[in-house]
């Protein structure tokens, strides 16, 4: 139980850091903690999707879209529908934190439904049918999963985001 609590705290810290980095780079004052923020030059929206167990976050700025995780099997059609309702036609970035079902299933649905520019994932192999489905869907798009190093920077519209973790990943515990 302590391990699960520790992981959730690390995950919450990571997402808060990612959100603050994105908002800061987009020119939004660091005191702005709202889901939507605007400056004279840029508007950014961060959508935290309620997918039950798991996670899914959509970031939109300058007509660009980033999806971080996709929730579980029961949420896959919800995630696709929600993105459609937000006007998403393509995903510039599709990011998978790790290959557990409650983070990965919705991404497979999104890969099958939307045009995708770049796929970023964790650098380990997971022995599951879902992992194989994810990798097959990436391949069917003519893409390869990128495994960036800590510190790698990416551009999303007028914003940037940086990979903060992990430095190493164990194939036996992708949650770390």
C-alpha cells in the first residue's frame, strides 16, 4: 500500500511540474493554476479527463494537441469522444507514461482514430497483448515510439515541454 501511495505522490508531483512548466513557457504567470490560461500571445487549455482508475490529460495550445496517457479499456471510447468534442482532428504528441492497462488502452483507441505526429513512450518491453496492440497501432501509422532522454525538449505550438523523468526504467516495474 505504501508503494502505491508513494507512486501516486510522485505522479502528482510530475504532472503538477509538467503543467507549471507548460504554463510558464507559454507566458502564463506562475500564479495561474487554472485549467485554462491566456496571455496576449497564447491560449492554453489543459483538460484532466476523468477516466476512473488511470490517467488522461489533453493539452491544447496554438491549434496543437498533446495527449498524455489514455485511461483504461472502459474509458477508451470516452477519451476519443471527448477529444472529438474539443475539435481534435490530430494529435501532435501522444505520450504514454507506462504500459499498464489503465494508462494505455485509450491511447490505442486514439491511435486508431486520429492522425498522430509523434509517439513518446517508456523504454521497456511489457509482456501483454495490450502492449502488442499499442506497438502494432503505432507501426500501422508508420511511426516509431520515441524514447527520449531526461532533458529532451519538444515544441508544442509556442510552448515547449521537457522530459523530466525517468532516468532509468525497470522492465519489472514500469510504474517507477
